[in-house]
C-alpha cells in the first residue's frame, strides 16, 4: 500500500509521512499533499539577478535530522541543479571546480520533531480504528535549507537559511491545512525543493557582497 503512494524516488524524503502511512495503511489512498504557504514563490518584484552571472560549483547534501541521507541526496540533486540553472544567478552549475573558484553549498535538512511523531502515532491509531473514515491524520515534514556561497578563493562566504514545510492529510479529519494542494508526493517534494532553492538563491544575490 505504501508503494502505491510513495514512489521509490521520494519515500526516503518523507520520514514522518512514511511512518504515518505504515501506522494507518487503510487510509493511505486518501492521502492529500500540501506545500506550506508560508514561504511561497519569489515574486517578480522581489527577484534579483546579477548583471554578469558567473559559474558555480555545487556541493549538495540531503539530511534527516542532521544525518546524511545519500539516497535522498542522489534523488533530489537534479531538482536542485535545475532550479539553480533556471534562477539566472549563475552562468553554469557544475559539480566540479569552476573558473573563478565560486562554490555553492546547499544542505537540505528534513527535521522530524518528536512531538509531531508522537501526535501522529496517537492520531493515526484513532484514525485506524475507523478505517480512516471517521478520524484522520495530519502530518508535517519540516525542512531547514542552508545556503553558503563562496565567491572565490580568499573571499568571505555569504550564508542564508530558508525554512519550508510539507503537509500530508488523510482520512475525514475536518481541519484547514496551511498549504496549497498538489497532485502527489513527488510533485509536493519537487515544489518544496524549487521554492526553497529559489528563495535561498534570491537571498544570496540580494546580499551586497554577491558579485554583480
């Protein structure tokens, strides 16, 4: 049942959601996914791009509670690279050293709070008693995304932290979700990655120390 909801590409990312689907497998097909609205898109009037974009070397790692997750790193990296390339902030995004020595480090940390897990287990048990028809569960995956840009050898780095979240709901629980619904978990995670990357890069480029 879990495989029908989470593809092999994304089940490693959804730590809390995966737990809940195991707890209440009968309700899995009713799962709905929401990208948190707090961060949102970078608006056109907010967007900053350098006049002369330069190449950058990307160093990326996906973590769960601060511990490296190599599988998720492999799967998410192409989405990060795509978002960086479309941002207009860099002329090239490579995984090898570039001319000028610029390096961008991105760490995507999936935080699972104990209180969220405990509540999810409790609510999941209740929902399971009604086969997902009378109760329901709302789960939240939280992400701290750290960006550190080094313009070149000897230069000071520029840092920014972006926080985002992804919500999952299933069952008949009547609760308002502070997010925008998307069609499936893959689209949900991709959207979180893209929005967080867009915001992080825009923060970096907006810094006076970013090469223009």
